[in-house]
C-alpha cells in the first residue's frame, strides 16, 4: 500500500475527502483531530497516514463484500445439489462411478463457496481487529467536526456502524 519511502500512491491520496491543510484552517479542529487521533492511533492531520488507512479500508471492504457475495451465491446451488443428491442417492444402489460423477460438481461448489465465505470473514476479522474500522470512524468524526455532510461521502466510506453523524 505504501511505497519504499512511506509515500502513498496517487490513487490513495485521491481517496482523501479533505486535505490536512484544509482541516487545519477550521477553528478548533486541529486539537479535536489530534485528540481523536491519539485515541485511535492515527494522525488525522497527516495526509499519507489517512490515505493509507482509507486505501486499506476500501480494500478490506471490497474483499469482504465480493467474497461474501460470491460465496453466498455459490453456496445456494451447492446446498440444493447436495440436498437433491442425498435424496436421490440415499436409497438407490448406484455404481460408484455414477455417484462420483454426480457428487463432484456439488462438492466443488460447496468447497469453493465455503472457501470464499471463510476469506470474507477473515477480511472482516482483519478490518475489526486491526483497528481499521475504529480509525475510519474517527476520520468520520473529524469530517463531521469539519462540517462535511455525510451525503458528500462515497458509499464505501459512509458509516457502517449504525452511528449517525451530521
């Protein structure tokens, strides 16, 4: 995410809603941003740190959403296929080859869906436990104190915790 010298690539800096120089001009906001940042473990008046945090947040949310959606979509036909095969193969005596041919696609669907769902939950775990969610909530508090309305935020940055702000 960050370069060799600790710089953030241009796409990361484009994620910033407001630059630190603009935040510093709001009366009383630098002190509030430092207080919130000290609690969350990030300097909200440092553009590279905030950009890296936003890039990490967007990547983790994208991983959670895409893998969770694909895992759920693949799980449904796999579960229906398993139910159908359990009902069909349960009482009848089939040749082993026929049973393997019928069960292999269903088993692959279920295995792939469970893998994708496990990855989605792993991304969620990282998002929660590594503090990214808390840091983003702190950033939203800073933006709220700066007077930025929530409707001006991109969808991936809007609060997901259910807390209302501005």
